């Protein structure tokens, strides 16, 4: 989120060289993709089955 905010701020400044705007555009894209990926759901591992297997080994 900070990357997209910083890149967006750089893009709106008038009189910036074109190569800086290009880099800021790439940074904006990367930041948006990272923000979207971080919102994806993640499946939690099932630790209860691991505990049961560990208990069975001790019996």
C-alpha cells in the first residue's frame, strides 16, 4: 500500500522527467499487484491431525 501511495504521489508532481514517471508507473503496478495478492485467502494447515499422529506413535 505504501508503494502505490508513494508512486501515485510522484506521478502527480508536475515537471518530473519522463524516466522517473516510467519508474513510478512500474512501482504503482507492482504495489497494486502485491496488494491484491496479499488479500488472497490462505488455507490453514490442519494441526489436529498432526497431534493425533504424534500421540499414536507414543502408544
